[in-house]
C-alpha cells in the first residue's frame, strides 16, 4: 500500500470514529467521550506529522486548557512546545549540524535587545518573590506560579518560533495552519453556540474556557472571535491565502459569524483596525478609504438607531454594536461591565503608586482563594494578584513595575513601525514577505487597542507576533547573504588537427 493511500485510509477511519462519537455525544448530551477521542486523534496526527508547524500552531491557538488535578488552567501550549522542542533537538539538531558543515546554517537571532532585557527583568522579578507550583489544592497553598509560567512560555515562543518555521516554505505553512486551526474551531464552536446546550457550556467551562449565555439562551464562547479575526486578515492578503471566489465568500461568512457570535465589543474594534490597516499597508488606499468611510456611516447609523434597537431582545448581534451606541451599552449591560473593570483599574493604580518600580502582583492568592464563594472584595484581590485587572498596561506595571511596562510599550511600538516599514518596502520586490509583515503589523495594532481591556502582557499570541515579525525580517536578510554558486569552468574541446 502506498503512503498516500495509507494516510487516506487512516484519515477515513479517524473521521468515522469522530462521527460516531459525535452522534453518541449529541444523543446522551455528554461530550466527554467526543472531546477525549478528538483530542487523541488530533494530537497523534500532529505529533506524527513531519515538521513542527502543525503541532506548534495548534497548541498556540487551542482555546482551552487541560483538566490536570490541582493545576489551574494547565496550558496545552506547554505540552505542544515541549514535544516540538524534543523533536527539534533530536531531528533538527542533526540537520542543522549538517547544514553548518556546508556553510548553509540560518543564523537566527530570536529577540531584540529590549525583549531580552524585559525577559531578564521578569525573571529577576520572579526571583525577588518566587511562586512555586501549587500541588496541594486551594486555600493558603495557592500561588501565582501560573502567571509566571506564561512569561516562560512567551520566552520559549521567542526562542523557538523561527527555529520551528525554518524557511520561506515553513512560513507559508505556518500561515496556512493558522487558517486551518481557525476554521476547525469555528466549525466546532459556532454550532455549539446555536445549540444552547448547557451540557456543552459546562464541559468547556471545566476546560478553562469562559462560557456564558445571551438572553435568548445561545452560548457565548469568548475565545471564538479571535479565529474570525485571523481569517478576516487572511482574506485581505491574497498571497497568504490563495482560494477561489466561493471559498472566500464561505470563509468570510465563517469569520464574520465567529466575531458576531462571540459577542465581544473589543473583537469588533480589532476587526475594524485590521480591515482598515491591511489595505493601507498594501497600498490600496482607495479600498482603505472605502472601508473607513463605510465604518463611519454604519457607526453613525447604529448610534442614531440605538434607542430603537435597545428595545429589541438582546442577542449576540446587539452586544458588539454597543461599541458605538450608549443605549445599546446600557441595554446589554455594558455600562455595568465597564464599571466592574474600572473598579479593578483603580485598585491596580493605587497599588502601582505604592510599588512603582518592581511591582507587587502574582502573589497573595491565599487571600483570594480561601473558599469557593468569594465576596466582591476578595474577587478584586484575586484579580490584582493574578494580573486579571483587564487592562494589560496596568497589569504589567502592577506585576513588574512601571519601568518594565514602559519598556514593553516601547517594544510594541517599535515592532509595529518596523513591520509597517518592511511591509511598505517589500510591496513590489517580495509580495509574500510584505504580506506577512502586514499580518503582523495589523494584529499588533489591534492588540494595542484590545490591551486596554485584555488581561496581561504575558499573552503568548503577542510574543508570537513579535517572533514572527523578527523571523520574517531575518529570513529576507539571510536569503540575500546566501553565497552565490561558484562558476564552473569547462575545458574547451579542441578540434583534431
């Protein structure tokens, strides 16, 4: 049997097993079997697949965590990075030594000096008040180690991203796998959103996902919109996603439904940033102007129609529109949500004033997790201790100090301008790499806006974008440094005398 036929047969068997498990789960309203089998199938497929990109991208984008006993929110990324790192040292190390002998090794530098300084300061800050992993349950044993682990994962992403991607083909493969994984989770969560299944909500809540419901009973998966944002960006970058017209229409419908059904005002703002910035970086100024103008007209229309729309039943479609309508904000509970955040922002700023240089967070959880039922004051203490103040800039200054927060903002601004400059400079000479820089720049600009309502700067996706931009820039330089092939001199054949 040929390898292609064997692969097709294994894929068919896996699909049949998953279909049977899906039917059993729907009939019994118990999704544990489906999740277990799907996880085993996906992980086994990604592990045996050659290269590192599929498993790396999947573990980076997976929105839920593993239900490990006594460990809160255990990251799938830790396992994925670990497997990829082992494969890299066992397989890639031998290959790199062979390339080094031939003078073809890619001298990849994974981080800039400010990034290295930031990570060194985060490590020193951890050493000043170390938090050990929790292995004994709740109460006084709970620590802030999980937040520090995120910074370690971010450092690993910086170190390994370029090494996992490797070359231009790997970079294109990375873009494709981001799209594949995004489609996978949209196809999974959109039907569950419409199903109104409380069993599904409970199951994914146990896996660390924030799941709530709208007034009409539809589920709201907060992690859903990010997959739609990636697909929207790819649709605007034809060299990264080369698909036909009908496929583009289907992908747009999936992406837009994911953003709307996620019910996030922040995600809608991020989408507007992406769709306005990418055409501008590609030199499509008319397209960008049309998008911006249409956005302004729609925003004014929603603002004027707000009093009437606020009287309708609140669905997933209404919540994002509250971004531009005070009446919809009040009707959807957005004003109460903002007040909830402002209380934590103020508490965080008060703590920053007391500890401006080295910060104070990622500790003291024993004061917030003494019982399952928490008062509002205990909840606020827990948010401060874990960095969950829902403002990344405040959370960074609270945990690491104002100097570290300023350094991170400098890193973020520098990477945005660097990727924008490279995207413009490579428009005609290298459209593919130019569009990768467009993708990174647009996502970083969207993160700038979202960070005002996000959790912390130790989000792996932020540092993945940093690493992706650095690798793309160095890849271009490395390709120009490749030694030209030595000329071959052929001895002329002399005619016989």
